[in-house]
C-alpha cells in the first residue's frame, strides 16, 4: 500500500509540486501548484496510483467518470483496476461540461468520479450536474491530491491519497502580486477571471 508519506515524496521527486505565482482556474492565486501529469507520465506509476485509489472504494460502481483534462488518465486507471467502463465529459461551446463522443449515462447507474487534484470542488460539482441530468447516482469522489479543506461538494464521500493545504489568495490580497512577480496559468480550464 502506498502511504501518504511515500506519495508526497513521489510528488516532490517527479516535479509535480511547483513553486511560483499561479492563477488558478477559479481566478484565485497560489504560490504552489500540483501538476499530477508529472507523476502520471510513467505508465507503471499511473497504474499503481489507479489501483491504490480503486482499493479505497467499498461500494458497487457501474461506471467511472473523470473531468478533463487532468483527471482523464487517473480516471481510466481506476476504471481499469475496477474493470468498469470509463467516460469523460468535455466542454461545449458554452464552456459547460457535457457528454460527447457517444458517451451516455443511464438512470440509476452508480457512478464514481475520479479527479487528479481537488482544489475547490467546482469541477466535481460540474460533473455532479451531468450525473443529475442523466439520473445517475454518484457514489463517491476519488482524487490523488485533495488540496483544500473546504469543498463545494459535501454530500458524497471524498477520498484522496494525500491531503495538502497551500494558501490560496484573492488577487487583491496576493503577496506575489504585491511583489510584482509574474503569474502563470497552469491549468487546462479557462479561467473565471482575467489575468492581472
């Protein structure tokens, strides 16, 4: 079993923990960012993390869904470990997540949501809206890293391999902005706020 201490070491060794000045997709700023793609770029590690997450589910699952882009690889590995179908939503022209590529969910299917990193839970909430629209039942959320002590999602179980808490700032209270440090947008989702 992969301990939290071993996973933390792996995150740092692979360069998945980035220091700098980052603008998150929420528009908030942070001095540290987790780029799980770095730890997942080696297939054996991705498979291992998928098995570790799958072992934490103790309920029946019909399908696994992961939001793009960061969650797709780890979601697939969890689905493979559970031997369940995997699907992912994409952003439509309106910017909202929706099912495409022929993916469908049936009413009453039990669906597990898998993320690479949970920061606020906003993306998870978007996936939950898709499940609700289809009549599917969310059974839980798994993540490699949970980096927030507060989530927008509170009504289903959330389990992660590691919990990290880094300060997140409103742009007007950001110490890196006050120092004049350039900001970088590391995520794949369009930001809610304009660059400062």
